C-alpha cells in the first residue's frame, strides 16, 4: 500500500510538472539554442510519464503480467499528450499545438514501453 501511494505521488508530481511547463507562457521559460531540444524534452516528459504511471498501475492492478498496466499507461500518455497540445493551442498566447511535439510524446511513451519490457525483472523487484 505504501509503495502504491509513493508511485501515485511520483506520477502526479511528474504530471503536474509537465502541465506547468507545457502551459506556462513560453516567454517565461529560458531558451536554449539547441536544435530540436523541445522535441527531446517532450520525449523525456512522456518517457518518464509512462514509466511512473506504469509503476502505479502495476501496483493498482496487482497484475502478474505487465500487459494491462503497460497498455493503460501508454494510452493515458498518448491522450494526455494530445490534451496538452490542445490546451496549448486554446489557452496560451505564446504556444500552439504541434504535431511534431505529439509525435515526440508518442515516441517517448513507446520507448518507455520497450524499456519496461527489456528491464522487466528489475522493475518487478522495484514494484514488489
């Protein structure tokens, strides 16, 4: 139960950080002159998002296999990324929806799924 609460808190904290940074006016965020750094940031956001929500859902579902928590965390990440892009276009003045950001989100989520599958034994030790 304690691990489940811990994973939930981590996942919610990471989700909040993403929401804050993605919906903050871009003029308030320092710029770094590295080509496509924003795509790398989106990739990392959703890689971490998918992993953290997977850890929570793995405990929540008390699942022996990883497939259901993987699927739920992946779909959650995809819809969350889409929602952020829509919110950026509708409710911020200095940001707009970007399909390449959404693609970077999806690649990050997919990479997280692959990482979970590759490091299944290590993750099982962390979760249990």
